[in-house]
C-alpha cells in the first residue's frame, strides 16, 4: 500500500469515528495488519471496528504515563494481575453453563486448540450444514457420541459448487460440499437463504480476526448464538465469547475503560468523557485515565473561562444574532458598562471566541 492510499484510509476512519486517531494507535493497527488489509471492503470494516475499540477502550498499561514508583497494592502490575484473576473466575463460571457444554459435545466435548479453532471455524461443514444434516451426513452408522465428535472435529470439507438459486420469494445460495474423513467421502447438498446467513467474528489471540459467513442453523451459527447468550451474562463481547466457546480462552476484561462520546448538532459540538471503573481501582489511576481522555478532547491545557466570556456567549445566544454589530455592541455596553466595547471588530472577535470556547459551532456573524 502506498503512503497516499494509507492517508486516505486514515482520513476515512477518522471521519467515521468523528475523531482523530492518535499516531500510537495507528501504528498498532498497522502492525496488526488491519491497515494493510483495508484495501478490501471486509478489511476496511475490520479496521474501523478495531479502531473504534482502541479509541473507546484503552486497557490499563496500553499507554503508560511517566514511570514513577507506586505502592505495590496500587501498581499497574498488581491491577493487571487482579484483572487476570477476575477473567479466569468469570471463564470458570461460564464453562459451567449447560449451553456451552451442549455445543462442545458436537466436537466430542472439551475445547479446541488455537489452530483447530481457526481451521474448523472456516470449514464449510461447520458453517453451512444443518445440525441434523451434519449428524446424518457425517455419522451414518456411527452411534458412538465420542466417535461422531472425533469425526466432526477432524473431517475435511471443501466447497465444490456455489451458485445463486431462488426458491419461491427467497433468494439464496446452493452449495455442494465434499466431506472427507480418512478413506470415507460424501457429497452434501445444502441451500441457504440470504436472510439465514450471518457474519461470525472470531478475535484470534495473537493473530488476525477471522470473519466467516455461517448459516444460523449450522454449528458455527449455533456457536454464535451461545456466545450472544454468554455476552448477556458476562462482561464480554459476543465476538470474544464465541472464541471462548471454541477454545476456552478467557476473554480480556479491562478493569478501567474510558471513551469519548462526541455529540455534534447544528449549533454546537459537545464531547462527553465516559468512564467504566472497577471500584477497587486506585484513584490516581482513574485520574490518569481521565486526563488522557481529556487530552483527546482538549489538546491544549484546560482553562477556566472568565465571567465576561460566558456573559458574551449568553448575550449572543439571545436575539442579537440577527442584529448588526453596531446595534449589538450598543446594547451590550448599556447592559454591561464595566465590560464596555468601543471597537466593532474587537467586539465581534470577542463574541466569536466566546462562542467557540463554549460550544464550538460554526461561526455565524452578526447581521
């Protein structure tokens, strides 16, 4: 990718997120391969999702302040250690959920290795076959659950035909899938309506995010359904929960999250800092996170506004916006003799600055 293309992609991301992407975050996105893959539509969506996550949720230690000694009870290492313990305990509870055990029985119980999960998640037999069809097509004469689970876990499958096909009022795709296990092979036919297909996203630990298209009734579709249920109970995203269902890896739980929500109206710009904090986080860490969020909104030092500035903004917010500069200045001087203005240009500039400092709307001159 040339530099010009990357600049355009970054500008598009900043337009969609309505905020600048700091160089440090952009470097991380580039190193993780998101920027490189953004030349395709799916890759661009992945980059946007990763950028939003990085901008909204900054895990502790991701960007540290200047090094200084802290008591061990409030140090970052201690915080991360406690967070990891919390992650493990949550994962332990979710492992006991009956829905998790039931879905894992389809591949013989237990969890998959990282490489197995990556390969199986992209397997046509896992993404397209109905569960009833999976059992009938892969398990003829195999009554043993453990034997069937081993077959589901290790079968090789590939698409040998894919074509559009409408059935009645429904558009969809017809698939012909070759299934193979050792010397045994079989051809399975399946039709999936477009409305029944969903995108299943798996954030692979230490690798690129996997996105697969899966029928809602397929094994991967059911994994996604169980993951959505876990996400309603645990402090996880549905994507992290799906990876957990397959591999048992505890999704990360950040003890401190912050985000900047920007609200832009026709006459104002407002940014709101939102913090989500575990109650045991030391106050100095919370303050550091808030200062970091504040710096994104106010790159320059935050300073209090004088009474004259706020009164000027209130004055403009009245009916003076339709007056001439001279008429508005005369009324201002009559009402505020202590802050009288004698130069129209200065008065107009002072009102404009007051408006910008408080609400940052597009400047509308008098008259």
